[in-house]
């Protein structure tokens, strides 16, 4: 058996012709030569179409944002704090201070509405009852729920007030903020 030196030389050449591992990492860039980035745009028509597309997208976002803001504000016009300011019974309308001076009973109350949630507090004869409420609004009809207790009221847009009515007597909670 005879060894041929030419086979070894061919194996050395095969080793030299293998791909460089850096080609896989850097996409065949020769590190010794500088790399220059070039623009991929081929005509000004394509770039103006891109600019128009961006402007249209921005306008669409602005319009959608405006619609969402309008819907949010129109459904939340009832948000705020309301204070008990007056009562009405038998055709007589009295503010809470006058009722307190006549009856000797101080009555005060507040309702805070924030979307579909809120808080109600009522003080009468030194005792305070308060709690969190769920708010349901249907047009000018407002329903306040606290567990099994349900209070129905209407919203008076002229007074900017929530009005509770029961057995001909009415309580007015006017908006303060």
C-alpha cells in the first residue's frame, strides 16, 4: 500500500475552501472593508405615497380619538358631587337651612358619581348613613343601588340636580362641581 501525498494536499485545500463562520453571523460581510448603508427608495413617487399614508393614519387616529372623547364626556355629564340643597312638599319649597330652623332637625347629604360607581352620604338627626353605590343612567332617569336598596331619581337639566321623589315630597341634590 502506497500513500499518495497528493491526497493530503487536496484535503488541505478542502479545509481552506470551507465557508467562514463569520459569514453566517454577519451575512458575508468582509470585516476589513467598510460597510456603507444605501437607500432602498427607488423613486420619489413611492416616498410621497408613504408620507401620504402616514398623514392619513394620523388623521384617522385623531378622528377616532375625538369620537371616543366625545362619547366619554357625553355619557359622563352626570359625574360630580351633588349636595342636598332643598326639599319640596305640599307645593312648598324649602331650603335645608329653613327646614332645620323650623323642625330643629339638620339634614344634609351628598352624592358623588364617577361613571357607573359612586358614593352617597346622608346625615339626619346626628346620624350618618353612607355607602358605595352603583349608578345606572337611562336618559334622565337615574337609579342608585346599594345591595338590595334601590333609589330611583330623575336628573333636572335646568337645575343641574338629581331629584328624588316619594309620596309627593321631593329632595333636590344640586351639582357643586
